[in-house]
C-alpha cells in the first residue's frame, strides 16, 4: 500500500503565504512557570508549618487524654501557616492569569 503524503498546510492556512502564517506559541512562558513554582513552594511551606504535635501529645511524645498541649494555638500554626497557604494560592492565580509577552 502506498503511504499518504502529508500536507504541510492546514485548511486554515489555505491561500496565505508562509510569511503571513503566524506561529502559535504556548500560553505560559518562563516567568509564569517560575511564579507557579514559587506559589507551590509557599503552599507546601504553609502546610509544613501547620504540622506538629497533637493537642493531647505530651512533650515526650506520648498520647495522654488528660494532657492539653497549648502549642496547637501558636502564632506559627494559627496565623503564619494559613497566611503562607493563601499567599501561595494568590501567586498561583496571578501566574495563571499573567499574559506571556514573548
């Protein structure tokens, strides 16, 4: 069987010269990807900052229902970590919506 010859022109380019046909580039550029990685890093850092001992874990690491660990209400877990996660999501949205000017 004979192979079909591939046409290098598509129907939307019919009647146009090769100079007038523009090359379509990918929507995201290097800056978009860098911003996305920064946003992802902030999100991961925020979740890591939220981790820690349970409310009922004693300082030596054992579970005790009668012990209450006040460290779960620390500045790092209640204020800083959620702020980092929200900032990461805001940067992600900005990176997706930012127009590539290449």
